[in-house]
């Protein structure tokens, strides 16, 4: 998971509204970033999808991650998503890109099927 966390830091955090512009996270430590909080599941899901359409990633991530997230209500409503306060939702394309890059490197090195 370290390589994935490093890729998120390199490709997402530096561009995140909640960073200081060079990738240092400024959110309240009591309020964990949704990308960091759910990263193992996000990695598993992104690596299981093969699609050129971001909509396919959105659909599976909402089904799996949002369904387990404490911010989402039982009827599927998420105030953080509505207010653009969720880093995963805001930077989904960057997150998918960062994860896919690590996976490609692992495949090249023979570390992943
Ligand atoms: S909120 Fe998440 S994505 Fe944004 S800087 Fe913090 S750790 Fe990175
Ligand atoms: S969009 Fe809402 S429910 Fe989904 S991960 Fe973000 S905060 Fe959680």
C-alpha cells in the first residue's frame, strides 16, 4: 500500500484544495481524508475495473466505498459529496490515474498479474 499512498501524495495531494499547495494536508486531523481512509478498498476496486469510461469507476466506487462510508445516509445521500467536501469524489480521475500508474509499474516489474 506504500507505493499507492506515495502515488496519491504525488498526483493528488499537491492539487488538492485542502493541501498547502505542495502536498501537505491541512484538514483537521480529526477529520480523516476519504481517499486515505478508504485507500485499500479503492485500490482493490480500481484495479478490478478495466474501462476507458470514468463513469464505470464512479459507479463501482459509489457502490462499494460510499456504501461503507459514515458520511452517506441509508438512502444514498452524502452532504460531503453535495458540498464538494469529499477528496475522493473531487479528485476521482486523479486517484484512478495514480492507482493505475502504480499497477502498471507492478505489472512491468512482474510484481502483479
Ligand atoms: S484531503 Fe486527502 S487528497 Fe487532499 S491533501 Fe489531504 S490527504 Fe491529500
Ligand atoms: S462521496 Fe460521501 S459517501 Fe462517498 S466517500 Fe465521499 S464522503 Fe464518503
